[in-house]
């Protein structure tokens, strides 16, 4: 999927919402646990109720791996369902992978070929040759961690490296890598005031922005500092949408919450 | 498993070798491809032939994820086989995970509970709250990426942060985290000359050292600069051992190569 296609979706749906599918069996409605594949049934219901309100879905792989083979199967079923029913929606494997070259190639195959995701999140610590194997895949996107939404971001990411914060160094350096046009970046909504500086370095790239909702980030601030000509933002909410209710009405309640965010986005876009 | 138990193994086997189980179906003997689970059959044969020569096994999860559910099943069978047949051998899930707190907890459950590994490799970019959920597990070890063996390590890890290289900052900072006694660190053998400085900061921690063999690192140099009272080193070789032959004799050939390394280690220990 190209960024132009993502932008077309944004204009059509008047939304730049990404819904995080982080399924925790301890939090989903109890009646689903009796089903053969509760994780997939939960995701399917959420997708059926919200697909017209969002432009991207982002399963975080941790929540699937925690359930072993059963979880991995549910992840596969979820991405197959998305690709079959909603091929126009951008899919993100939030996996935060990264390893030496030949190993990163195997991760890229896992997410781009075996699971057919449009994109995958990748950690930058191991540098160029750990990220370029992902960038080599045509029409796929590599979403590099830059400035994350958690408190630990201040441990290393905002430390000064050669008079520039590490996350800015990551942005600058990554622009020189092969196929860097396939890069997007993770920037946490909890650090919206950093977005103006970030847009100086990467004016055109799409940003995946977690942290609106449960983590306390503010949508208006993120848009004020982070929006570009193609919008350039995918605002993620996971817990804030999918766990609004754990009753029979969970999907409906999630859609209502997603709709509230979509309406705010429509207003910002108009 | 405690580090004292690892040290006891090292003394008993006169070895501090870790064998990387990075199974690539394009590289294993062709006759195995006819078996129902070629990945597990390959690992089983390697384990049967080498378990007396090494103190740790390290499957890199990328090589399993690349084969989807089939790969994940083979990983599960491999770790179950190891825990059943060789509970005294230290097991490392080389997964390089790391995410915000509640998500890292799910990864920790995946590797420490569902798969019952003794340890997992973790990336430091997201800081304290992305690593502490792993450290909270008793008798489990978190192996933090410090200075990796690849060329990309020079992109960020060796850059100066507040007058100290980033990897040293990672070492210093991580010592202040809760349950930091459960930390080990990845330090690439290709950068052996950095080990003297590293031992100033973390004299007692175990180091997982990849990069001897295929990547060009030197065993003698690593030991000269990196060894401590408990030895404190787990020297990994993957491709350099498991792909010596792709004929019927592959396991025997791997054992021969492992034995050469073990003999060098025995000499260093004596």
C-alpha cells in the first residue's frame, strides 16, 4: 500500500484513526471465552463494528505471543480476515523487531510475507543493517521507533548525542538509509510538543502516534504540531476503544468511542 | 536457573559455549525436508550431538516466526525437548523484544511462562519501564542489548551521550533498575577491545557474546578482556556450528566443530 492510498482513505473516511487490537483474555467479555477462538472472535466483532471509522488496525504481537500457538493462530486469522474483507485498510504489525541483517530478513519475511502485513514497527538500537532488510520490501512500510509514549523514553531517547537528542539522531540517520522512503516513525502523543521539531527533520513521513486516550495524550496538540500536507498522522488508540465495555455490547461500545474520535478528526480535517 | 548453576555447568563441562539454533530451511540437509517437522528434527539432532559440549542453547525467534505457525510449533517443541532432556542447560530466547510496560509483561509471559525459557534478549531503546517487567520474573534472566556485533552498532550505540558512549549509558542506567541482578548483557565478539571498559561498569554480570565464527570475532580476545571470577561469558556460535555440513553427517559435523571450540575453552579455563 502506498502513502497516497492511505491519504485517499483518510479523505474518504474523514479519519486518521488506527485501532490497536491488543487482546487480553482477562479483559474481553466473559461470554467470548466459550468460543473456539475467543481472540479472533473479539477482533472480528471489533473490526466489523469499526472498519468504516478507521484507516488502520494495529495488533500488538506481544498479546498474541503470550498465548503461544493459539495466539499466533488468532493473529494469522485476524490479518487474513482484514486482508480479505478490508484490503483498503492499512495494517501494522506492532512487533518492535530488529536484529543483525540476515536475521532481520527473517523477521521481514514473517510479517510481510507469511502474515502479509503492510507494515511492521522496528527498534533502531542496532542501526542501519538491522533496519534496511525491512526497507527492501516494495510497497511495505517500516515504522521506526523514534520517541515513544512511555516514561522510559527519557532514559535514552531524549539524551543528547553529539549535541542533539538521540531520537533526532535516529530520525536524521535513518533518512540516509537505502529505501528510506519506506520509513514511517513512532512518536508518542504524550510528547506532542516535540512534534514541531520532529517535522523539521521529517516533514513528509507518516507518523504512528500511540498514547492518545489511556496514556493521556491530546489529539488537538498532536495535530497542531504534527500534521502535514498528507495529514501524515495515524493516531492509535487501543485500550481506550476496545475495552470500553466488557458486556454483550462491547463492539457497539467500541464503535461509539471510535466514532467520537473520528468526529473530532473530521472536524480537524475540515 | 541461577548464575551459580550456570557456573557449575561451565566447570563441569569445561565449556562456556552457547549454540545458536537459527534454523533456515534453505540451509538444512535436504533429506530432513521430507520429515513432518524438519525444523524440530534438525534441532533435535544438533542437541543430541552437542549437549555435552555446551552450557546454553539460543534459538533466534526470527527463524521460527518466518515459518509462521509451523515455525512457532517447532520452537515450542524444541524448548520442551530441551527442558525435558537437559534441564541443566541454560536456554535463551533470542527475541530482542521491548515495549511499554503492560506490553512487555505480555512478552515476558510469552517467553518465561508459555515457552519456559530461562532468559530472553531485550532491546533497551524504550528504557526502564520497558525492561523492568521482564526483570520481575524470579530465576529468569533478561539479556539486554548493549554493544551488538553488527556494523550498525556504530550508528547509535557507540555515539557519545553526555560524554559517554550510549552503550555505556545503557549499562550504567540499567544497574539502577529494579531486580537488576537478573540482568545479563549482549556484547559482540567483534568488539572485544571494548570489553575491558565494559567490565569496569558491570564486573559481575554474565555476557552473551555473539559474533565468534561467521562474523569474525576472536575467542582469545574476548576471554582476555571479558572473563570474570564466574567466567561470566556465554560465547555463542550459530551458523559456524550448525551449518558445517548439509549432508547426512550434519549433526556429527556440528559436534566436531563445537568440540573444537569446547577444547579451546577448556584450555583457557585450565
